[in-house]
C-alpha cells in the first residue's frame, strides 16, 4: 500500500512539473529583415508592438543576405512568419513583372491576389515610400527657389548633377528623368553612392539622386524636392505575413494593422538618422517611436 501511495505521489509531482513547463511555453513569431538600417528599425517596431499587445514572443533574424531573393522563399517554406517589404520590389523581384504598373492601388490589389495564391498576405502599408528622390543643399534651394522637379528643370543649366554610375547609366534613370522634365544640367559627375552626400556638402555637385528615407538627408540639412509629375514610382513599405501564421496567432492581424499609416517618410528618415548618425540602437529608436505614438507605455 505504501508503495502504491509513493508511486501515485511521484506521478502527481511529475505531472505538476510537466504541466508547469507546458503552461510556461510561449509561441514564437519569427521575423526577418533585409540588411539595411531601415529594416532593422521596422522589425523592432513590429516585434515590440506584438509583444506588448499579445502573449507571443518574437525572434528577429536581422540582415538576411540577398534580401527579398532569400527571404521570400524562406517565408513560403515557413522558416519565417513575416517581414517588411516594398510594393514594387515585390512586383519586380517576386512576381517577376517586366512592365511596371503605374497606379499604386491597382499594383497593390494585384499583389494581394498574387500573394494570396502563395499562402501569403499583405496586412497593409506603413505610410511611407522608400523611393528615388532628388536632393539639394538648403542654400541652393533658397537661391534658385527650388521646391519641385519642375523648379529644378528651370535652373538646371546652372547646376551640376552628381549620381552613382548605376543610376547615371541606367536607361530608365538619369536620361529618362532629364527627358521627362527637360532638364539640361551644366555638368554631370559620377561617384560611388557613399560619396554623393560628401560631394554635395563640399559643393562639388549641386544635385544628387537619393532615397527618400536616407539618414543623410536629415544629417546634412538637405532639401528633398517634390516629384510634381510623379516620375519616380513609389516603393511603399508594408508587412508580408504567412496566411497560416495569421490563423495560428489570432491576435496578430489586429496588431499588424496598427502599423498601417503609422510612419511618414520624414519619421522614417529621422529614425534612420538616429541609428546611422547618432549611433543609437535600433531597438531603442523603435521603442521611443512607439512610446511617442502612444502604442506602448513609456
């Protein structure tokens, strides 16, 4: 009888231990990012928002080499649950479309349909686009009254354009831009991407091609001109997530939708600046942003 009681006691204790372990285990949502500061910040924002709103844990894999080329197939296989992507990057690199759809809404709807067939979905767009832009020094903008590309075209004969070789030589880049706006610059200089901002700062050039969320725009107090004829296509940022993941984690859809329209180009540019120029941790910058927006407690 004593042996029976001891056996029951041992079984009960084992059950308590196993039960405690089972109850303590949390689900983990796997998030991927491309190898760029902006993506590191975005994945931190997403992860911190998920963890503050739900009981789920998150795991971020930052800087996946090859970006979309390697993240997308891994997402389809279930190695990741979600990641931040850009609409026209998906259009060109995932759907392999040769012709660009000019209408943003039509392109987004086409993405939703095509991704749905792959077992993936977009849960919305963050509110900013990381696309090509043209930047000038503030003093140049004031001197020539520049705020739009059309303004720049009128003054282009007095200015020197600087750009990276890929952009200058690209058939759909510099040449098409000049044709669209009838720009005729005094001179054109080719330079590596990393040197463009320094050349602009040192007045070696007057105009450069940039990306609209570049940290260096804020760092050097530059003016990003308005593309008044919509020459450059937008690359709007948003979350791509596995449909199975949304079913597995019922609270996730609502949390991810809180990202919709949350971030402006100026805000993304500023966050990139804080990490790249001021040396802050991306995790810290993400947290400060969410606190400012009232989405997590300070």
